[in-house]
C-alpha cells in the first residue's frame, strides 16, 4: 500500500515537529525549507535521530531534496506552518504571500491544513484566497482544515470545511492513541481563542498582582507556591496567537480589553526583566 504523501510548508519548530510525527507513522513526508528554496525528504530514521529542528540544522545530515512545486503537486496533504518573523499588517502580507506560493502547485483532490492562528473568522479570507489561487472549488476540488499548532500544544479538534471527516488525516495527527475529532471551522476558531485567552488572561493576572510583592518576605514566599515555575517561554509562546485574535475582533468590547490587557501585562513584565 502506497504511503500517504505529505508536504509541510515551513521548517519551523511546529512544522518540523508534526512532520516528524507523520514520518514516524510511515507517511512519505517532505518539509519545505523556505530559506534554501527546496523540499527536504524526511524519513522516519531522520525524524527519530533528530527530534527537533535545532538538532537537524546543527548536524546538517545529507537528505534527499525535490523542487518545492514538484513536491507540493504530488502531495495529498499540504500543512501550512511557515516561520513568521514580522508583526501586524506586515505579518499578514507575509503570510498571504507564502500561502499563495505554497498552494499554487496543488492539484485537484488535495487537502490544505492551515496551522497558523487566524483569530475569529479569519479562515473565511484564507479559504477565498485558496480558491482564487488554485482555481478549485472548496469542498469539491479541494479540502480545507484548520489545525493551529503551538510549541507545547496540539489541538484535539480539527476544524473542517463543511464538517468533512477524513479518517486518514485523523490517524496522521493522533497522538498517544488519542483520536482527533472533527468540527466546523468556526468551532475550531472559538476553541482555540478560548484556550489562548484563558492562558494569557490568567498569566497576566498573576504577573500584575505579583508586582505588589516588592519586599523580600513576599517575594520569597512566592517561590514556594505554584507560581514558582513560570518561565519566559510560557509568556511568549502563543503571543502571536493572542495578537491574531486581537486583530480579528472589531470594536472595543470586553474581549478586546482582555486581549489588550493580556498583551500589555506580558510586555510590561518583559520590560521590567530587561530593566532589572
């Protein structure tokens, strides 16, 4: 039986992690290195030897390569997980440009799995762009799924256009024998927004209150509580997701206050660390 052909667009931490997971399961995986302008063949042995993208880049093993457009045109599943270095409107333009480059070679019958956070309603624009670039009708000529990745979390829910089920995709993404469930795109957006906002609202609340621990006894007492294991990575991982959520919200309601307050709390704490 032929292996499932997969391309992961983006040699990012998240992209490499999910590429390794699928390669170890026996999928025929290529991962696109944008800086080198090539698609790299990722075999199970390599995925097991180099468990993260840093170790792969440091050792630079000899790997098979293909032109990016050739690899994508042969793929059944295209995971879009590029590295994004910009912020705000520039980030949006960068993502659109990379998404067009990634999806242009897709053939009829392929599936796109979008791994970047979109906020609430953001997938509608992405789906329209996909149809425009490929010339294929969504749900008939091409399939679309939303599965936002982070360094420490993989969603339990796969957002699916028209609630389409895909058992092959679910098996590729399942971890520790925990199956994946499919839901509407809008449901997946809402669930991701809840997780991100819950995490950062809680974290920023702790940071704000801890500002009042200015004497040594108070500071020392906090070391023996559940808050002793807060690290800078915990505060910055997912910050792009939070900003994406903020840009998708219109008006100045409670949700926008929660987003902006969380961002301000994190940025304020990082500034205090630098100043100290």
